[in-house]
């Protein structure tokens, strides 16, 4: 088996050599390290040029997002294996892929695949896909701060950086105003999270209960309030699993969501800040890619 192995060069992990040792025992490995974040053209070129059987991503949710988007850009769709090596690894957790490197490698070598959905963010001139979530509002604000003060992440790791910037972001957040339309539902507010899976955030919060990675739907939670006290209420509600009971939280299950605003809206995909902005739409691409998963999933 020919394996194209992508390793996140900024990931705080020592898994690289062990992964290559285990996967390379009876397989041919081509190792690729991206030169910079969101280096989609480089990823795409390596996938397009090679004759590989599978792709393996060694990193977190954000790096997996880059690998997937690079693959889609290449036009060469291959099964993707995952070695969790990021700050949170929430998609791997959802898919039943353990953090243990030996076990994760054995799952890849077993080559059991599952077709899963992808979300797509589209502003009319460019698009970006996501496996877990897209967001507008407070969480995007925090992600931008983490990137701006990247030295904190490099020194202390992603979890600590998000915690520190979450506090700073709370003190500096001024709200993002937009209108969201899904089917017959239309409402205005400040904070939108569109999910393809149930879990969210570094504490594995149950954002979208009963959401499945292959159910063909987006699961959106629109937190309409924009004041700091609202952010506290929403975070507390999420922590207790009661956010859907709040009167100013709108829940939507849809194949397409449209976002309008007089302003340019920063957006993230799988907790990675994007260069593109909304207004635009977010839709679902059912069973768009194949992920290598344990046989129980």
C-alpha cells in the first residue's frame, strides 16, 4: 500500500517517527510536511502528482481540515486516515479513533472506511469545506486572537492559548450582527455555530445533540444575543447541556443556511481562521469523502 503521510510541522507531538515506523513496515511511505498554515496548494500538488492508495493526517482538527481541502482541490479523492496529534482532536474522538498512536495506526492498516458529510462555506467567489464546524461571532473572535498572539500557543500549547484568549476575547468582544435564514426560519443575532458533529470545543461540549457525521444535515445553533452577559449565559448553558433551552438560542437542522449582513463577517472552519469572509451560505455535501475508522463506527 502506498501511503501519503502529512504531518503538521507546528503540532506539539513526537508521534512522527513512531507513525512512520508502524505504517512503513509493509507499506511505502511518502512523507510531507507543509511549509505554512493553510498551504492548500502544496497539499493539493502532492496529492495530484502521486500514485497513492490512502492519505494519512497527523495533527489536529484544523490540520485535518487543510488536508481535506487540499485533497478536494486536487480532484483526487482518496480515503483519509487520522493520527490524532492536535490540541483537541474532536473529530477523531467522534469517529472512535484513539489518541494512542499504535491503535490509531492499526485502524489505518485495517482500511475500514466510512463515507461522511462535509459542510461547505461559500461567499459567491470562494468556498471552504469543513468536517466539524463553521462559526461566526465569539468563537471566531477568540480564534483570531489565538492566531494574532501565536507565541502563546507555541509556548504553552493550543488548550492554554484558547483559554487565555477566551478570557481576553470576552473582554474585547463587541458582537457580530447578521441574519440567518434556513427554510421558513429567519432570525437576527450575533453568534452562529454550524456543526456536522455532536461535540464542540476543548471540553467536548454536546453542542448539537444527535448530530451525526453522515446524516446529510447541518445542525446549527444561533446564539442571538451579543452582549458579554449573553456570552456568559451561553457558555454556562453549553457546559450544563442546557443551551438549547435558552429563549434566545435558535436550533436549526437544514441542508442549507444563508447568512446576510451589511458587514463583512470573519468565519472559521474547524477552529481555523479563514481568509474568506461572509455573507454567503453554508450547505452540506452528503457522504462527500471517505474516512478510515474502526469497524465498530
